[in-house]
């Protein structure tokens, strides 16, 4: 989010750290799903967050005010929490 806000202010930002960390998280989730420890819906949520990070810091992003970015982040967090809950419920 901080990197995205910096982009919106016109400051130079490298997307590489954020995208790399998200890729690592998705790889970890994929390993846990493959091991049967997590539901695939949780991996789907991780992929959605990866896409959000990549698009939000790319030239394809749509400029938005900080308030809109904040509300979008809340929505992404709620969606991910919902997928986590569904995945945990399915596994139990």
C-alpha cells in the first residue's frame, strides 16, 4: 500500500520487492495446498493479492486517490479472510 501511494504521488518506486514477496507467499501457499494442509481457495486468495500488487504498481494501474486505495485494500483483506474462512471450514 505504501508503494502504491508513493506511485500515486509521482515518486519512483520499484515493484520488484512487493511482487517478489507476493510470489514467495504464493509459492508457500501452493506447497501447503499440495501437501493437503490448506484448501485451494486460500491459494486463490494469494494469487488475487499477487495480481493486485502487480497491477497496482504497474503502468496498467488506474490512478486513484488514497481514500479509494484504502477502501480497496479493506475489500481485498475481507475477500481474503472470507476465502481463509471457507478453506478452514472445508478442511475441518
